[in-house]
């Protein structure tokens, strides 16, 4: 039995605020990719999907003269740091196991190299899964953050993924 489901996270007003900013369709797609990659590699699918869903909740919108400036974002953004902090606080607030909340937050922190001075970090398998899941859904110029999804479809997708996670965890414990 999980302490916190994806639906618990998704429906929280703090998650909604930041998921809308970074793109709900992208967040859900990354959660699905993370689930599948984790399942293939024998990694905890629940932790992977949660990190995938929340991986971009640290995004700030970088604008210049009223227009999105992707290069300004690439040069100055620290969304992985902010996202790890926000995700940890949200997960603890929702009642997630503190050890799991930290693991999820660290996966969010290391899902990108954009804030690191060098690209030579050695990631854990979970951290690599979240990075790979994000890369599977990326589009040129950050356009993946602007794809739209209907609220009802987004919620149904989250519920479906929660069901898959429950089934996997049940199979693992049997």
C-alpha cells in the first residue's frame, strides 16, 4: 500500500500550480515513460513515476520583451534545484515516506545537466531513468512544455497510471 498516490499529488493545489507552469501533458508523459523504464530495469515504479510527474515543478518562466526566451532559460535556469525542494516539501506534506520523498527529490535534482558546471555527474539508476524519461518527451526549443491536455483526460491518465503502479507493486510482493 502506497502512502501517497499520483492522484493525491496531482490534485494538490501546489502541484497544480507548478505542473500548469511547466506543462501538465509533459509531466504526465514523463511519468509514463519513467514507469516503463523503471519496470524494464527492476526499479521502484512508484518512486520513478512520482519523480517523472514532478520533475519540472521548479520551472520559472523566462521572458524577454514579452516573449519566451529559451536561451535565457538555458543560461540561467535552476529549475531542477527549485523542483527538488518543492517536490520534497509537497511529498512530506502529503504524507510520503521521508526516505522515498528524498529519493524522489534527488531524482528530480539530477534529471538535467542544465544547472551543473560540468556534465560528469554519476547518477543512480532512478536518477538516470527520470533523466531518460524527460529526454524521451523533449521537443526542440522547449515546446514540450506547451502541449495541452484536457483536465478530464489528464486526471484519467493519472488514475490509469496509479492502477498500473498498484498492479506492479502487488505483483512484486506476491
